[in-house]
C-alpha cells in the first residue's frame, strides 16, 4: 500500500494577533510559549498572581510585558487571551475580560458538568469567541489520522481503543492532590475529546476509576466503555503506575475500520515530560503496517494548531471553531457520564449455593 500525503498541520492565520497569556505554570513554559515562538505568533505580555514567576518566564522567552494586575492585562486591545490557569479560576478571569473577546481556555472546562455549563453560559452572555485547549486534536499524528479516515483508508470505523500502561510523574502536578476527581477529568479527557470529535456523543458510558497505593491522589487508573452503535466498540484502559521497566509500557490509540487500521503511539507520555517520538502506522487488511513520517510532536506542535484555528476563526478564515466551548461542553458531558456511572452498582454476583 502506498499511503497518500496526510494533513499534519493547521494553516496559520494570515495576520496573527498578539497573545496575552494569563497564568505562567509549567504548561506555558513547556508548550504554549515554545509553540507560539515556533509559529511566529507574537506574545504581548504575561500575567500571573505570582509576579516573580511571570517575570522570570518573560525574561526567559523575551516577552516584552508583565502586567501588574488582571485588569491591566484585560485592557489590551486587538489581542487574543490565553487563559492558562486552573479551572477554579476560569470564571473570575473570564468575567474580567472585555465583552466579545477572543479567548482560549485551558482544559478542563471545570471539574464537573455544572461548572462547564456555568462557563458556557458566561461565554455566551459576554459574546466571547471562546475555545478550550483540547490540543490533542491538532497534533500531527491525530490530524493525519483524521485525514486517513476522511480519505477512506480505514473504511468504516468500527473499533477505537486507548491503552496506557506507563508511569506518570504525578508529583509534577501538586494542585491535583485536593481534587476529588483526577484521572478522567485531568488526563483521559484528552482521549474522550478526540473520540467525540471523530464519532460524536455516545449513547452512554460505563466507567470505573481506581486509586493506587503509591499515590495520594483520588484516582489514577481508569477502565471505560463508551456506548455507540452495535458495531462500534470504544474502550479505554488507563494505568499510570506500571513502574516495572520500559519493555511493557505502552501508550497507544488504535483506530480500526472494516478495511484498514491505524496505530498511534503517544510518545510524549513515555518518560514524560521528555517523551519519545510519536508514531503513526497504517495498514490495509491483509497487509503489513506502514509508518507515516510525522512532521512534529504533540508537545509543542499541537498548541500551534489550536491557537491558529481560534485566530483564523476570529478573522473569518476558518468557518468552524473546532474546540469551541460548545464542543468542549460535549466532552465534559462524557466525562460526567463516566463519573456518574462509577457510582452505579452493576449486576450483583453471588457465590454458588453449597447444596
């Protein structure tokens, strides 16, 4: 099989607007700012309640301005706001922004569906052009997979499986310790978002999350099944604690159609945050898989795409805002269904009678 060229990047806006980043945590240092520099997107300034942290990051990346307050940051004209703060701060920050602003909001869109609904309503009331940073959709490997599906290389999609068996350094995310929900809403949400962007909302969800004795977090392992039509199976098996060597660690997406299959390696997650190269393999039925050369990685390249789409949408160059707050709300609805199903007891199983 000869694999045709597959789309791996989102077109950039013809006239990029300056970006004001609100929040200067690790994700900004490791992904947002490297992506914007690579894409040539100007960053006008940073704001963080910890001014010293913002100043250090501005010096490192040559950002010209550190704002004294959120109000000062919000008064800038002709810019795009990148809210890279935890969900607990989202609505207060949004309330301070000018009506009609263009906004990229860090995922998740709240910790539960009620919070997501409140954020959606606020964005509508203030007429924001608002997207949520579900950037996995824009990674080269997933853009190429989406294009392969659109070109019919896999036929009709009948199976999606996510399998993670690896070690995640949860110590890098100390803010998660207080959260009653962790794994699905903070991590597997990426996979649920990608799935709903491809095949829409499921009819229901069956999920169970688990603690791990080595962690003080609420839950770090997940098994989930999404209920679509009878011939579309969607399943996730997520374990962040396989600390027994690299050999059997795994981070893969499998997309299987009735005439072909695609296997995606999420290299970033193996030895995170340094990671390994991402991979995409495509096979037709009865043939050996062929590897698709990838032009970039999930981090930081996908962060270019999500900002490019927002800016192009604001400028009228894109008709659809791919990760709009409406689309993100649908992802949060799946997340909520997974957590709700966790509290519903399944069919009981009893020991056989002795006599």
